[in-house]
C-alpha cells in the first residue's frame, strides 16, 4: 500500500510533467483508436473504392503507431532522468531496488489506466468527428459510425505492450545503476564533447546524397523507392550533422572572443556546449518532425486542391472511350434516348496506341517495354487529324513536330527520335490529349506531318480516342454509361465515366488528406511536447548556474537576454533545417505527384508556402510559450 501511495505522491508532485505526458499519451490512444475503428468499419469497406480507402488508412495506422512509440520512449527517458534524485532519496531512506521497482510499476499502471480510459473516451468522440470529416471529404452520405470491439481491444493491447516495454526499460536502467548513485545521477554534469569531424563528414555526405537523389528523382516507377532512399539518408544525415555540427558551431562561437565574452552569449554557449551531445538528438528529432509535417501536408493538400486538374487529365469529356474503330454516333444516340440523356458534344481522333518512353534533354527514347526509367506514354497522330479536331489549318514539314505534354512545356527546339532530328514546337491545349490508360506515366502527344512520319516514330497500332459530353439526371447518365460500355464490350481500361473517376479520386485524395491531417496533428503535438520537455530539461540543468550567476551580480535583464540568446540559437536551427529539407525535397514531391497526374506547379508552390507559414507560426507560438516555462524554472 505504501508503494502505491508513494507512486501517487510522485505523480502528483510532478503533475506538470506527468500531466502533459498523460494528455499526450491519451491523445495517442485516441488517434490510434480512430484509425483502427476506421479500418475495421463495414460501411467504409462496402463503399465505392472502399478497399483503396482502407489501404490508405492502413498506412496511416502504422505511421501513427510508430510516432506513438517514438514519443513515449523519448518522454519516458526525460521523465526518468528527472526522477533520479527522488529515487536516490528513497534508496537512502532504506528502500531496496525491489521497492523502487514496485513504485515504478505502480506509476506505470496508473499512467496506463489513465491513458487508456481518457484516450478511449476521447477516441469515441473523435470517431464521430472523423466520420463527419471523412464523409465530407469523400462526398459520401453512406458512411456510418460503428462501435466495434476488435479496434478497442487491439488498441488496449498495443498500449499495454508499449507501457510494459517502458517498464522493463526502466527496470533495466535501475539494474545498471547503483541505486545509491541515483542521487548524483540527475545532477551529473556532461563533459565537454570532442569535435567529431569524421561524424560530421559522414553526416554531410549522407545529407548531400539524400538531397541529390531528391533533386534527381523522376516521375517514373523508381521515383517512390528513390524518394524513400533519400528520406533514409536525410534522416541519418540530419542526426549526424546536428550531433557533430552543433558542437563545431558552438566551439567556433566560443573561439570568437568578441562574441563569446558577452554575458548573454557566454552563459548560453558555455552551458549548451557541455550538453550538446544530448541536445543534438532532440533537436534533430524536432527538425525531422517538422519536415514530416511539411512534406505530409504539402503532398496531401496539393493532391486535393489539384483534383480538378487530375480529373481533366484522365477524363476531359464525361465519357471517354478507346476503340479500334471509330464509334458509331447513331448507336450512341440509340442508347441515349431511352435513358433520357442528351448528347451535347462528341469528338474523336485517331492516334497510335501509347508506347513507353522517356525524355532526356532533347532526346525522346521509345522503349519496347516498361522499365524503371519509364516516365512517359507516347502517342502520335497526323496534323490532318489534329486540324480536324481543333478546326485549324496548320501545316508541317516532315522534320517538324508539334508536342503536347499536359502541365508541362518542352523548352528544347529540336528533338531526337529514333535517330532522326525534328524541329519541335509545344502546344498548350489539346482537348483529347488525356491519360487514356490512367497510368502513372505522363502522356505525350506528337503531331506529325503524315502517316509516314508517324510510322518512323511509332510502330504501334492505330486506335481511336472518343470523347462524349452528356447531360441529364445523374442516375440516367450512369445507366447510359453502363449500357454503352456493355454494348461495346469495353473493359474499364478502355472506358471511363467522369462521375465514377471523380468518386474514385475523391475517395483516394480525401482519405489521403484525412490521414495527412490526423498525422500532422499528432506530429504537431509531439513536436510541441518534445520542445516543452527539452526546455524543462534545459531549465533544470541551467537553474543552479543562473542562481550562481545572479548571486555574483547578473541582473534580471541580463538573465532574460541570456535565456533568449540560448533559446534562439538552439531552437531556431530545427525549423530552419526543416524548411531547407522541404526545398530539397520539393522536386521529388513534384515528381511523385506527377505519378498521380498532378502537374500543376503553381498549386504545389502555393500550398508549400502556405504550409511553411502556418508551421512557422505554430513553431514560434510553442517557442514563446515554452521559453516562458524555461525562464520560470531558471529564475525561481
């Protein structure tokens, strides 16, 4: 019983730190429960493209769990360090190592119960809001919230396992350290770290390699795997550069006598230098959390904002058909009238079936089969067909080509294709220039002088791209589209209905945005709490030093200046590095979004800038609030 009372007293005594930990872990439980509930929900599975939605949510489910594990281990390490003196006191008063373990176990169980109870109650509320938000994003009224036992039990078991591992870690920590030494452990000063040039060089090489891969990532099948490799290199590089580079920076500033021997700089630099080995990991973690928020929100919001353009690329007309022969308009009308659907406009054009390929500088390489370098699908048509479609009178010579690349423009004046050189001119509007196969590859349309030139470029068979715009009630349009597809015996690869494509993309982008918002919320909270605990740790470590300095004449004003100097120097590094990371990741993000036919650079830039501004505002707010906590600790 005494152990439970001591555990409760300890939690109450450290209520500011443990209160925030309880709040954060409860939110972790709640968000994990939301993801588990959504992935097991029957109405989502039964909805249109429910499998795709569940797959996207499944990725978020794993990511959220990893964040929860990282955060809880990070904060547990901090809390245990703050508890060393208290545990040492208990030992000096006669408690054995076994007694200390029982106290830690009681605290662990109390925190676990509090986290699960508060988290699940919050989670049940969040699920209702999540369904409203997800239903709005997916434009669906059929999603129904369900209380399911499996997600609830699964989340409970997961967090019981996490808390059990934390407890085992704390037990092992007690075993490694003599309990009588715990009193000294919390106030033990760090030695001045050595400058690690080799670590810094390796970090810079990894970082440079990651940035180079991100800058050179193309919109092809290898794009996503290359981007993931770049992410791994940047993660390791950031940790090494922050660990070695921060020490080098502080030693450099220390050697600048005019700068170092100012009261505010002297206090901040001398204090940070001795703890920078421990600080660097926390700063790198903050940097990577901020980077992940920027990349996640930039990509997911850009996809949603650019959805209209994406639909336009896939389905410029209400109905798109790819056939071997021209579509009989009389047959189309035959099915339109009984369904009370009007044919507003129809267009058709004869092109070659798409060939795989890539464009390198001023060379277009046609590939016989798809490979990791494939980034384009090339179709060729005659200028006569193009003029008939656009009602123009363009004339081309045998060595001239018109080139249409959706969302892009060729800057070269000549193009090498199959050992021939063509003068090229880009065109910006081609109504039927769609991504007819709905693949991840960007479509490219070449307009040639005649069929002979076409055959010099592509040996693929001729096909007809047909577009039909219709009007009428939504239900009638759907019935008409279904009957027309069935009559013409076309599979889904050769027939697409804009309303269905819109629903598919809404499901995909909506679930991505939903996942991105929840993950960013969780990472934002994690970032805020990591900064908070870091400020508290800094404050506790610096409090005695500031008291000593004040006793020998340091004024309150000079104390505040020293605090702001230290905090500015340390906590501005992660957000600056995060923005730099986003800048280098931008070309890779653009290439990956192009895989999803999102070619609008302007939208991507606007979303990126807005996301950076919002994150910086949030970061500065947290920075200001936590600095007050630090200031309160060192001046009390």
